[in-house]
C-alpha cells in the first residue's frame, strides 16, 4: 500500500503571528537613533573643561587650547563641535597689538580684564566677529583662529551660506571654520556671548578631545600673528600657534615651520 503524501502548507496562505494581534498588542516600531558624528562613540566620555584649566598664562593657554573641542549648543538642542587647531596669544601690557595694550580698559575690552575663561567677542570691519578667551594676566586673552569641524557640518554649512552671496559654491568641510570670523559664523557665536563664562555657560563650552590618539600625532608651530603688521616689533612675536600639517589652519607659514623643529612640542589632552 502506497504511503499517503503529507500536504505541504502554502507559505503564502499562512497568517503571521503578528497579524493576529490586536492593534494595541502589535510591537512598536523600532526607534530611530539620531545621526551622530563618527568622532564621538558611546564609549567615549567628553569632559567639560572647568575653571582650573583657564588659570594659566596667556601663551601657555593658547597652546593648551590646541586639540580641545569647542561646543555650541543651539536653541533647538543641536550641538555643534569643532577641534581647535589654531590660536593667537595677546598678553596685554606692553603688547601693542593687544586691545588692552598699556593696561587700557574700555567698554569693548572689559572681558579681557575679567577672570580667566571669560569670553571676549568683538566686531571687525563692522560686520564680522572674533571670539577670544581671557587668561591669567592683566588684560590678556587668546584668539581662537581656526577649528576642525567635528559635528554638525550641515548646520555649519547653512550658517556660513546665510552670510555668503547667493549662488556661491558650496564650502568644503575644511573651509567652514578656517578663520576667526568663519568659526563664529559656523558656530553661530553672537556678540551677546561677550563676557560670558566659558567654564559654566550652558550654550558654549570646551571639552577634552575625544580623539587624542589622532591629535597627539600633530605638533605645534609658532609663528608671527596675522593682520597686525603695523605694530612694529610686536608683529614679529611668534605668538600664533597651530597644528603642523592640519588642513584647517587658516594660513601656513613655511618659514616658521622650518624654524620650528617637528615634534618638539606637544599639547596636553586635558587638565
């Protein structure tokens, strides 16, 4: 007698278990994680730099800033991040290129005489802004010249485009923050940030570099500051500092790089 064949069920006719569930019992759709910069993983903890970090002489602070991350929290909660790759020191006192030269205090430069870590924002050419941070020393501050964009490129590009001519070409990533006024535009640093405390402000702060292994491959070049040629001997002081070979540096000084041995100075990754 021949064996009876077992009928194979048609998979197209089989109702799934989930389709039998009541609407209230069906599994919820998986939540979508917001896009996050590849520079920041869940295993990395960023440490906000506190007051102690800023309590150092102007030139030392200018070097210590290199490799740190400037963070700007926007009104909608979006956070923009950029690694500092270029700074300039303005120690005040006899430095004729400083806004506080000779100890001169004005309404504009008040932040330079406030506690270390105070933000000093001032306009240039009547339309652009520059961001500085006060250090130890009477009337001393550090100018932030260039950043490497790390997080929020799309927002940075929109903020920069809003200040450019219609139809202008799209900026490359390395061009978003490669200048003192450019970084203020890209991170939306307004004039009202003047005199705020970078160590405690809820909208802008500094963090340790979450990618120190990469940053430590760089070394510091010392060169004359930019745009102060009319200040005689002070224009020659090598108080501009930048990471050698970094594509986001605003201006490369080949002569200074030749005179600054590679690898002789490293910056710290945190306090």
